[in-house]
C-alpha cells in the first residue's frame, strides 16, 4: 500500500479515493494507535470533529463519528468550522484528539482527513505511519476489540464552538479595527460565518464576498487561490484592504487599497515588525520555507531580524518553531502561524492581526508592505529526469556554483526534486527579471543534460 498520509493528512477525490469505509477505518485505527501510545492514559477519550462545507463532508463526517464512537471515543461534533478553530477547540476543551474533514484549497470534488493530537497539534510522521499500518491490518481482516454496552462512545453536537473561537480571536488583538473598511473573501468555505463575525466584533466595517457556501461552490473562482474578485471588490467599495481565505481558512492572502496582492511573505514581514515593536517576536526571528522570496530575507536583515528557512511544508515550519520557541512563521502561500495564539496556520487570526497593524499605525497596507521588495522569481519545471541525482551530480553542482557567483548577494538559486513527479524544479531569483530568466534557462539545460 502506498503512503496515504501526505504533508497535510489524507486527501483525494471524495467517494473515489477517499471513501466512507476508509474514513471509518482510519478513525478506528487512529483511536487504537493513540490508545496504545498512552494518549488516553486510562480515561474515556473525547474527540472534536469538524468539517468544511463540502457536500462530501456530510457523509465523511458521519463515517468518522461512527468509527470513533465504535472504538469507544466520545465525540463532540462542532459542524462547519475552520481547521484552526477545530485545533483551538481540541485544546480548549481538553479533548484527546481532533479530526477535520477538509481538502483546504482543493476543488470541491476533493476532500481530506486531518488528525490532531491533544493540544490541537498535527500528528507526527511516526503516528501517521502507525495509523496507516493498523488501518491496513483491519482492512484485510485482522480482528479488533470492539467495546459494547456502556463502552461505546457517545456523540453530541457542540454548538458553542463559533462563539468560543470568535471570542478567542478578538481577545488576542492588540488594538481594535475601528475606522477600517475591509472586504473579506471567504471562498464559500469554513470561515463564512466566523470570519465576518470576528472582524465586525473587532470594529471593522465589513463587506463580504464568497460567503454563501452551498456544499458545491467552495473555492470556485474565489478565495486565496483566485484573487481577482477580491481585488475588484476592494477597489469598488473603496476599502482599506481585502482579506482572502481558502476553503478551511488556514491561509490568508491580502489585497491593498489599490487592488495589489500582498502575499504570505509580505504579510509575515508586516507582522514581524509589528510583533517586534510590541516585544513579542521571540529571538527576533521568523521561520519560513526555502520557497520564500529572497526579498523577505533581505527586508528582515535590514530591520535587524533573522530568517530561518525549512523544507517546503507548514508542518516543517511548525516543527522548527516548537523546537526553538519561535513565535512567527509561515509560507509564501499564506499559511501563517502565530504560535502564541494558534497551533496551526490561522487565516482569520492572520488577517485580524494584519488589519490591527494598519489601524494602529495609521499607514496603508501598501505602505507597510513596502518594507519588503519582492525580487523577480523564475521557476522552471524540468520533466523526465532522475530527480534522485540532484544532490550527487558534479556537473550540476558546478553549474549552480557558477550561477550563485554571478547572482551575488542579490540573487538565489534553488534546485528541488519534486516529491511526487519525475521532475526537478529550478528556481532563480535576481534583482533583474531578465537575469533571472537567463540563469534559470541555463540551469534547466544543465539539469536536462546531467540528469536526463
């Protein structure tokens, strides 16, 4: 069996790749593995289960709840809520695990399952691998202990989730948002209720788009992967800024008052300076992945701050933050983690803190984001090559060294083998777009000749 868990849970086309039977089986396996790992410590376990509004989430939620209850786990069903809200409630309610049914920014036919440990943290690789193994054992007929009578789990709806989460969000803001007009694009997703409520309660005048989920329209031409509607709405309404989430609202991208995009790197740059000024940016350090723009690193250095870079994936950012106690990290795509107030990327929290900086400073988002200049970036995917030899090819190493000398301090080269396809990604940043294209093209040719 190939590995089911990717970098963010199990994901696939609902009712084809991800079936009700699989959802039930994985939930049973998760309960057993966590029990074996001592997570439940002899007490009756509780799980928080939430989902985004995809139609398939209805039957997948039912399957997950059935699996957990059949394994003796009590279930608090919180309904449609963002992934970070489920993580927050898992910690807030003292639950032993959390489960989110969502495929994040993917199109509607997809869905996914994310398991969270006690405290609202994503499971580590070892636990995920064990869950897969136990799931496969059960799937092929291995018996498992089934509780009966009073030993089965009980299920109840927890209706206070929205209020507790919104109260938490507004409560961590350093200042109110009075005087700001903000357009929110909710991607017809999980934050359609909580995000407008939080921004309004914080004092902003709110205009919403993409806030009418019907189970079929999630991420459909809107949200953080489709910013054109938000850009137009910000200009049309004369708003100070716009905020876009994805389907499960763990991402945040922004638009300034002119309709220009503000990406995750720029958002982190603005938040880093705000947190520094408030004395809450621990070690004066930000954590991001190797895909962050070099302009981000240069901007932080000019401000006396440090950037630590990890492999691609917000889980690796979070691991680095937790290990060393850093307070801010994230990805260019808009996953931003504020570890003092969240255990995962939280798009609503990120947007609120970004707006709070605009309100507190009296400056436009465009002006605040100008602290960072995005260097031109060129990405070329080179297919049909032996990606395993990226690190060992002497010819390629020489070409990369030559390119780095040519670019100097104002450029960067990144060669990264794809994790899923037989291709190598060549990324070059430079102060000049023509130089970036030239260097990237030459490196792509070397990759073809050396690894083809």
